[in-house]
């Protein structure tokens, strides 16, 4: 009997080690990806600053809906935190609802960005209209593509939550939510940075 218990304990320990290694690989891959994204936006920032010094630079008035978009994205990050707090407290229904809210608000943010584009187009400010408008469309589009990728990651976390992954293995679920949080909060920070950058004429 003792041998059986020892064998089961060792097997569980190996399984936990495999889960830890898998999480470490995924987390490392995420940080490498985020470092690449950081360098991409750093390059865009350098180009923006250099281009802004040109004599043909004409600032545009940014759509006011961007302020609302920022609040919506912040609310989405808060909802994701509520999902984490609820899950660690074994309130799985609340965690599922909060995950769904985070995703819905993320899509609302994307819809708000499209609305901002439409508002600019309504007054004749298309991408080629000026260097400032060109950067606005490009930076918000690139950021939006990354938000779509992050929403796919959040959807993965939400499905795992809805199917009871946390009940089966809270530690593994917590690691998954940590990956979701890192990716989503990072993009929230990038958006605030871009909003400030684009607001500085």
C-alpha cells in the first residue's frame, strides 16, 4: 500500500512538473512576443517623432470617442481582474461572467476604434490626407490587430473557465489567467501610450 501511495505521489509530482514546464514555455513565448511588439511600436514612435518635425506636418483633431474607448478598455481590464479574483475564491459563475464581460468590452473597444475612423472619414480625413492622419490610421490598425489576437487568448481562457478547468486544477487555471492578464494589460498600456503620443501634435 505504501508503495502504491508513493508511486501515485511521484506520478502526480511528475505531472505537476510537466504542467509547470509547459506554463514556463508559454510564458516565455508570450514575453518574447511582447518584446517584439514593444520594439515594433518603438520603431513607429521614432518614425512619428521624426516625421512630425517636417514642414508639411498638420495636426488633426482626434475624435472624442477615443476617450470613451480608453475607459471601455480600462473596464475590460478591470473585468478580467474580477474574473481572476472570483476564480481564486472558487466563485466560478462570477468568474465566467467577468470573463465574458472582459471579452465583450474588448470588442466594444474595437467597435469604438472603427467609429473613430468613420468620424475622421466623415470630415474628409482619410489616411493619405496628412502625415498625422496616416500615423493615426496605421497605429490604431496595428494595435487593433494585436487586440484581436489578445481577444482570442481571452476566449481560450473563458472557455477553460466555463468548462470547469479551475475546479479540476486551480493552479493550472491561475497560470492560464496570468497569461491572459499579461497580454491584455500590456495592450491596454500600449493603447494609453499611443493615445498620448497621437495627442501630442
